[in-house]
């Protein structure tokens, strides 16, 4: 998981998770935003687009880095968007992929924790 707060106070979160089938090692990268300081989040949106590979290279990568190690992250940009980077198998090779996500709206002050 990785989190960042943009200059409008929006908390962005990426999560790497086995959502399709918890028995296999296929991982999805997901993004969600919170406008209330993390009290609630909008729905998670899938970032990853490639399916899990079944090659020998994929199997080695899964054994060595079952959760991608430290190869994913997120920063905010001056225009309030989030830049995200993560690894993904593309055409039988591991590639670092990046995306910029814009989030509409301005955060409100978080409610007091009870």
C-alpha cells in the first residue's frame, strides 16, 4: 500500500491485492481517493491492465517478489493529480508502468474520531 495527499487535501491510496482469485499469485493494482482525511474512500479503480503470465519468467518473478517488493509507489503533482508507478508483465517481460490520475474535488476537514 502507498498513500499521498495532494495540495487540495485529497488522500490517494494504491493497494496491491489478489482480488480475482486469492489462490493464485495474480496481483491487481488499485487506486481509491478519500476526501475526508481517510474516514471514507470512494470505490477502488483497477490500474493494472495485463493478466497474470504463466511463463517460467513469471513463475521466477512471483517466487522472488510475491508482492512486487518496493517497486510501486505514488507521488502528487503540482496540478493535484497523482502519479503512480507499478510493475506489470507485458508480452512476457516485466515492465514498470506509470499513470497519472486526476481527482476532482477538494477535501473537507476530517470528522473527529470517536
